[in-house]
């Protein structure tokens, strides 16, 4: 059976909501594509700190850099990585000394993952490299536009956290 979207008894408000939802979908995917193209891919290809690291290794390390520790389930949801692939990648990062696993002190059934000291040191180098590259990349952009962009991203992050 079709949802109410396809029936003629929809109101103008429903159609407007669908239009906004479609625009939101399009904007999110446009942003993700441009973010990967203009920032991640460009900077990742220029950084030569860990030649063995692949993009999903880097994504996991970046997420862990932003959080003190996470479960593998939380990481998988944030990055849309399947559990089997995620376990393999985390095992590789652990073998290279970039992450550590440990039991949650409050719930021994929960296994947490965190950057090791070496992993955090590497991420500090990565962030320094990315920050310098981003600074050069943005030199041609008006300072007011950069401020507006940062403010917009702050709002987007705030909005996404409350959902």
C-alpha cells in the first residue's frame, strides 16, 4: 500500500514539507560530496605521515580524536561502516598501536575504543597539517564569508546533535 504522500488528500502543507525534506536531502548530499572533494581527498593525498593508513582508518581515528572513547557500535553508526569491516579496521589500528581497547569501568560488558598515546600524537600532527593546509586554501576567501561559514556549521552541528 502507498503512503499518504501519493494520495490526493494531501494538503498544501504536506507538499511543502516534502519539498523542504527533498531540498534538505539534496543539500546534505551536496555538502558531503563537496566536503570530500574539496577537503578530505585533497588533504589526505598530500599528507604522508602514515603511508599504510586507508580512508576508513583515518575516519575512525578522526572520530576518536573528537571523542574520548566510543564503542565499536557507536563508531559504526557515526561512519556507516559494517560491524565486520569495522572490527577488521580497529584490529589493524590496534596492531599498529594507534588505538586501544578497554572495558568500561561502569559496565564491564561494554568494550570501549580510544586513541592510544601514539594515535593521539599522530592525530595532533594530522590536525596541524590539515589546519595549515586549510588556512592556505581559505586565503582567497573573504574573512566575513569564513565567519559566516563557521557560524553556519556551528548551527548545523548544534541542530544535528539535538535530533
